[in-house]
C-alpha cells in the first residue's frame, strides 16, 4: 500500500477520539480539589487527554519521516489564503492569514459563544467568580485546544504533506471527523454543533496547510475553548 501512513494516522486519530470519550466518563485522574464538580472533572479529563497528544506527537514524528513535526511551530503566522468563493472567502489583495485568521477567527469565536450560550446557559443564568474559575479556564483551554488540534488537525495535515498528497484531503478529514465528534460532544453539540465544528475543522486545517504552522489553528481553538469553558464553569 503506497500511502499506508495516511491510513495508519487516520486509524490512530479514531483510536485517540475513542479515548477522548472514554476519559470523558472515566478519566485517568480523579481530583476532588474544588467546590464544583465540573472543575474537578475537567482537571481530571484534561490531564488525562494531554497524554494522548504527547503520545500522538511521538508517533507522528516517527511516521512523517520527511515532514516530521515541522508544522508544529508558532512562528509561521502569515501566508497566502487560497480563495473559496463558494463560502465567500475572497481575500482582497494583500490580505493573508494575519488578517483572515484574526477576522474569521473572531467571527467563529463569537458564533461559538452564542450557540453554547443558548444550548447550555440560557434560562439558568451565570454566577461570576474569578478564582479558581478564570485561571482554570485559561489552563484547560490551552490544554484542550492543543490536544484536539494535534489529533484532528496536525495529524492529518502533517501526514498528507509528508505523502505529497492534496492538502484538501486533510481538510476534508478534519472537517468530517471533527464534525462527527462534536455531534456527540458536550458543547457545541447536536446538528448545529456538528455543522459548526465541521466548518471549523476545515478552516483550521486550511490554516495549517497554507501557513505551514500551528499558530492560527491553536489560537482560534483556544479562544473558542475559553468562551465555552467560561459558560460551562459560570453556569448556575
């Protein structure tokens, strides 16, 4: 099989996805530090799943013998944005990922906040408390976004580039798997969550392919997770 590495990475990503769901019910670590169950749950979940990302990076490094982990860098924040007229993505002259990443990333984060609010918070209200919620929101958002970007974005973009195949394949895989996962996920979930996650999966994979870097994928996903965790942690 000529491109066996692609098939193997897809299988590994599905195994990693299965483990995410397993750890959602039975995390490796059981903390009872905080006065809210959701904070203790996420502490155990994030420290369990970050192990998956570390192992995945090691395996990806071994399999991507030409590219290795070159896409795992935060230096490449600009690049040419290939237009997609079908969805209205038509960058003006001089507009690269520095502009498009910030603009569309902000829109994605705002839409995510609205969807999560109405799915999880509307009607129950919010209670604001800085400590320990806000520091944990930042920590868990960094960890969760990193883990999911490694599994659902870096894996596909790296191995597809390593095999010198069309980057559209990695964008399709990212959209498909990320959309399905969020259909069964916590927030956003359901059909609306799946559609939104599929678009985000495609867009973030596109950012890695066109910048040859991890910056926008991780940054945009981090911003989303901050909003999501804010609503989940502050919910009455």
